[in-house]
């Protein structure tokens, strides 16, 4: 745990800060039942009352959270996460993905204003992952505040453009992903070109003053450049001039993983 799960628990009112203060909706969640009723929390762990059915479990959680009609609220929440057909089955026999969906239903059954999701896509198959991502985005579009904690960075990129990077309990960066990505412009930007003539392509680009280094893989050329915008234009021209069969053009630095690597010192140069 690098601090993100602890932060989620502090916001949910499950932990009391040992230093400093934390307020949600104008009050300290640890001391305010009113605030906690406005929060939905799906923890990272999978521990549940396995002897209950999904409907029974979500109904109990909705009742504890103060829902006006817990049974109806449970049915609506399970329907929202695609669990209607399995809601009368015992949780004990659920797959990881089904358990995750049920856990999400317990978090939304009382219609909270703030939703805290700790690793919500763990153990979920690719199709379900797409559905859950769309569901989370729909909640945000409907006016809910959704905070997602995840160490799988490409999943975060699919969910939001606003992030906080936490490492060993410290905030390293926060704000818009595009803005934070600019932090790594201090080092050469990598462009990976998979093609049939990587050496021919390299010959045409080697003399450019913005090219810091050229690296060869078996079927690819990796360019390190100090001017990515200019380099992409020149790569396109060189591909056409050399009649290169292009298989893929990607940037190992054009993602949140590269930003995290840079901020934590793993990719600093």
C-alpha cells in the first residue's frame, strides 16, 4: 500500500487522521454519521458474507446506509451493475468479476453523492471492465463525485483526465493528465516504429539535430528525440520516401505509466 487505500479509508470515515485535518461535505467524516451516509465505498478486499445471496447482501448494506426502501434499492443497484439474473444466488459461488459487481452494488444502493472505489476493476474480465468503466463514467456524468484508486494506470486513463499521483504516502503530482505528462518533456521523448526497414528509416533520420539517440530492436526502430512534434512529421516523410511498410507507431512515453516512472525516479535521466 503506497497510501492510496489509506487515503480512501480516511475520506470514507473509517480512519481518523493522525496528523492534519480532512473534511468531506464540510465536516470530518470519522465523526459525522450524516456525512458517511452520503458516501458509497467499495473496498479493495473481497471479503463478504458468502452465505448470503447478492440481493440479501446488498439489501443489508443498503439498510445500514439508511436507504428508505432497502429491498427496492438493492434490486435497482444490482440491475445497474448487470447482476439481476444472479441476484438470488449465494455470493459463495460467484466469480471474481461477479463479486466485484456485487461489491459495487453495495456502494451505490443508498444513492450516495460521493463514491469511493478502491481497485474496482481487479479480477474483472475485459468485457466487464469496459462495462464498469462506462458505468463509472455515467455516474460522474449524472453529477456524482467518483474517486477511483488504482495502480493499473491505463485503467485510470480510460476513466478520467484528472488524477493525483501518490507514492509512498506523498503526493507527487495532481491535475490534468495532459498537463502532468508535460513533466517528462525534460527528457528525450521515445518513439517506437515497427516496420520492415528499420535501418533504412534510421539512415534518413540520423542526421537530424533533434534526434538524441537511435536504438534498434529486431523489427523496430526506437527514436529518442528532443522535439517530438517535429520528429513525428519527419518520421512520416521518411516512411513515404523509403517506401517502408509500417506495422505500428507508438510512444512508450505517451502514457501515464511513463509519467509515474519519471516522477518516482525510475525513468529520470
